[in-house]
C-alpha cells in the first residue's frame, strides 16, 4: 500500500506526448502496420483511447558480428538508419487475430509477453495495429543519406522480399556510400 500513494498524474502535461518502450511485431498481412499488444493500463494506450495519435520510433543496431572499421563514424548511432512511424492504433478484429494466428506470431517474437496476452489475470489487454499515416526517415548523416518524410505509398509498398534483400551498415553485403545511392533516394 505504501507504493500506491507514489503514483499520481502530473496536472500540467495535457497535450504533451510521452514516449515509452512498447513491444511490436509484424503479425498480419499488412506488414507496414505493426501489430501491438495494448495493455489498457499503460499510458500510451490510455492516451490513444482519448484520441491521441502515436509514434513508434525504431533504429538500426549493427550486428555484434559486424566487421571492424577504421572510420570512427561507421558505427556511430548518428550514422545509423532510424525512423518514426506516425499514426493511430486501431483494434484488430477477433476474426483477423484468429485467422492470422497473431498470438503464435507474437509469442514467437516476444515469448516473455505471454503473461500479458488478452485474457490474462494481471491486466486487461487487446490486439491492435498501428495504422501508419506518415513516416519520418533519417538514413544516417545528411551528406550521404536521405533525411525527411517518406510518401505513405513508398512505406506501404515495400515488399518483404525487398526488405530481405536490403543491407545496412555492418551486414554482410553492405556497400559503403559511393554517391550513387543518394541520387536514387533523393528521387523519393
């Protein structure tokens, strides 16, 4: 009981965004709209029920097996691709959850989340999807990578095959910036 008195909402943060870590996965045919396990008590999902939009920010982490580099900036976090998905969360209909076996897909990626699945005894939860409306991309340093908004059609039009073929800094097959990539990306 002594800890229950510690939590009291701030009174002057109306309209302020809050960013917290939440799990996500790609568990539906719309791979460009991430699947979310929404825990009703969590601030993010209380805000979405009140009509707030949400963002999901992700960044690339080079694999631990990445080859060493003499260039100090090669593995700098500022040189790594990152992006923010902007949109809203909508519930996934039960029929779609069952058809796409969202539970199995989710547990394959987040086995520790089993205790929070819908129907658990701890918290009320539900399956949702982040419906992406805008994407802000930072490909790395601005002199060699695109920085800016991506058209929604570009984001939703990327195939799983294209993602599988892409190589980022530190991955086998990655080719260091040569100048030709910039022209292609700037055509977006």
